């Protein structure tokens, strides 16, 4: 068996061997799960150390073999999938005798792990920095049997078994350390990890001087961290392991964040000091999954189409809309309409009709069809919708309706698509923000106010309007709506009836929603909090610059 090749063109075991035998001092960074492995790789490290202390700590148990070796293997598999770097496992004592070691080696090779380090203590082990001088060392011959069995079991010649000498930890001194290292070297060890609990490097330097270059020597400078790295280079050590610092750094950061949130009962003071959620998505490779979904999965968007109502100028934006409508005002380097099209495209919906009105020649993005409302100045949303419906009589697809000045996250579309009701709208629970800004909004009243209970209830719209009493308002309609194909006939008739009344030439879509509800049509309301933005003012344009 040979280890799988990766982007570097050679197997992980080969690259680990190259680091182990390099004439230069090389460094391994501790990682204890997939995301820490990815972070270390992006930081520039060439290999990883899956340390026993940190692997057990991330499970919340002690470094005394309380996490089973199969649990460690499972986490290693996630780490190997998350990164292309060689990984050396801190294999403790090998989890038993020679038979356990040879099975361990086979399982590590199957998971593309490059090396394992085993220590000459008894199973179950105790961390070396906890009463190390009271810990019993393994019999030399018995430990050599573990090494021999492991080497015999490996199928990849480049897989490395590093043996950790604990003589200094147990208080036995240099002679014992050298005797054990020599025996392990003769048994087939590929390198010696010499461990010390002193706060200076005297023991490891003395060992390296006597050991010379019989085999590579690895150190873990956790206790003697203040020693200049050049000292290790000059002594000729092969590898230095930064053995637990990612986990220790995370503990400090997590504790500070948790204490702040508990104390302040708010996220305001911590949000700017933590990674954005999209950084987690990036580390997880979420974009690759989205690309794979487009390649392999049938796109539900293929059975849907969209009408975007973008006929108004947006006079409140002043000079920004002197020669173009509001939907073409740029945010983050592209028009609002481009953001809207991208949100629909991300769900696989490509059939999009945009209703133009003011300065129609300025609205010409690729990827959309266009219908004009020549009477836009004397009409409003309802008549623009009627223009779009009249231009396309295809009622075989679900229909999404949204405004040309509202940008939103893709998940809002996903939440609407998941439900089976004929009519579904997204409702923002943070409706008072619109009141505080003194702007018009499409308020809604529902059968169930926003609460934990609402998540398990079938919440229906009861009415909608711009002037509902505060005690009747349960949210603000985001301007995004989905209509099932089977209900498009109902929608067309409702639009036609309202539009036939001259009093409704300036009617907005909230009046259409209210009319449908009054007629007994069930309109499902999906609660959200934020994740959309209605661009009505210059301040909104500024806010949209940080919308992501």
C-alpha cells in the first residue's frame, strides 16, 4: 500500500520523511481537529502534530487514554480530509502491546497519516508533565517489540515510527536515555523524540551531543520555550514541535468571549473581535459544495421563475438616481439589481423578468428579460406586476416576486422554497427599526407572533398595510414572496380585480396580500430577523456597502 498523492505531487509519508531528514530544522504545528489543521496549513506549516493532550482536551477528557484510540482515529480522518499536510500522531504508548501497535499502524496508513510517535511508558499513560518522575517506564525489550511489530505491519516504506524517550521525564538521566534510544534505534525506530520537563534545554542538548547524528532527533520545547530557536538549529535537531499552542490560544479566546457575552448579555462588543461566519464557511469549503451541487444535483430553480419590480426612480436618493433608477445604484461595485440576480442564480433560478420604468435604457444587465411599465410615474407596484404577468403566461413554474431595491441573503429564498403552501412570504421580526427610522414599511399581522412556539407553528398572514396599529404588527414583509405554480391563476385574478379599480392605480403589493388574505387565501409567513435590506435612502446605500 502507498499513501495517496496530493497537490504536492508526492505522498504525505514521502514529504514527512523529507522534513525528518532535512539538513534544516523543520517545525510541526499542533492541530486537534479539521479546522485547526486547515488554519495551520494556511499559516504556512509543512506538517502537523496531532498531540495526545490536545486531541483528548478537545473531547473534554484527560490525557490518560480516556479518549479511545478509535475516537482519535476518527478525528484524524477529519484532519486528513481537511488538509493536504503530513500528520504525525502522538500515539501515546501505542494503546497497548505489540499487537495494538501493529493494528494502529495499519489503521493510520489507511487514513493517510504520515507518522506516529509512541512513548516508552505503560498503558494507560499519564501526561508527562503530571508527576512525571513518579511514572513507570516500559521494559526496554517489551517496548522494542512494539517498534518491531509496527515496522513489520507498515505497508508504505516511508511511513515513520518515531520513538519518544521518557527517561528524563522519569528522572533516570542521560545514560538511561541513551541506552533506550540505542535499543529503539536498533529495533527500527525512524527517529528519537527526546522529552524534557525542565524550563531550559540542558537535557535535550546533552542528549543530542552524545547521540550525534545516528538518527533524527525531535524535540518539544513546551517547557523551555524561551530558548532561542537558533540554539536548536545549531545543535542539529531535525524537528521542533509546537505541541499545544493552537488549543491553548483558543481556550483564552473562547473564555474571554463567553464571559463577555454572559456579562453583557449582548453580542455587540464581541462581534467585531471574532471571525465572521463566512470565514467558517470558507474554512469548511462551503463554496466547493455549492459548485458540486450545481454539477450533480437537479436544480430546483429550473422549475421557478422570478419577477423583479424595479420601475421606480427612488427620488429620495437624489443625484444618485438622476440618470438611473434606484435598482442600478451601485453597492460593493455592482448595481443592486446585480445582487438580486445573483441571489436567485445561486439557487439555480435563471429565468428572471425585470419590470423597468424610470430610465429603462439604464437597466440592461445580462441574465434577465425586461418588461416596461410606461405608466410607472402614475402607477405603482400592483400595476408593474400586472405588466409582468401579462408578458408571460407560463403558469407551469413557481413564481418568486421581489422588489428591485431589496437585497437579501440566499437562505431567505431557501426557506420559502421548503414550504408547500401556495403563497409564502418572508417576514422580518425586527420591524421597529423601520418605525424608528420614520420610513414607510409593509407591516403584517399574523396568526402567531414571533416566538419559540412560532417555529413549530403554521403561521399565516391575517392582513398587511403601512398603517397597522403597533399592537397588531408582528413583523415587516421583506418584499420577497413565492407563489406555487398551481396558485398562479388565483394570483392573476386577484391582480386583475384590484387593477380594474381606478382607485388602485397606485396600489402596492401589501394591498394585494391583504386582499388575498381577506378572500380566505392562506399565506404562510416565515419569520426571519435581518438578513435583508430595503434601500430607500442614502444611508441605506452606505449600510448596503457592508451587507454580505
